[in-house]
C-alpha cells in the first residue's frame, strides 16, 4: 500500500512517501517494528528516507513518521518475488 509521491531532498536522498495501516504505524512508533516489507517498485536504497503516513479506509489520519533505510534485503531465498525488506532507523 504505497502512494507514488517522491521528491529529492536537499541532501540528495530520495524521500519515499508511503501509506501504512494503524497497527503497523503504532508498532513502528513504539519501537517494536524497525523494518518495512514493501513491493520493490521504487528502487529503494540504503540512506533513502521513508515518510510513513498512517492511513485507514476513511483516509489519512495526519500522523506521520520519518525513517531512514539502513539495510535492504533483496534476496529471492527470503523475500517474496518483487518485494524487499527494509531495515529502518529513526532520523
């Protein structure tokens, strides 16, 4: 579940704006979840930024988190075809 707004940040990193469901948003905010499983349709790279926007079927809640990709797992032995696991950290 991602929406396709991307822009270049002044420091040269790419910012990926992504929708996320409330349960996963809360777990990330609470420090329980430090990864994202995403379709690999954006050429994610270590150092890129993720802006997670909490989203429900009624729309966006207005809550966001900004994270940095610190690790990218793109191995067919461990990831469903076309997907990656992004290790994240707070900015």
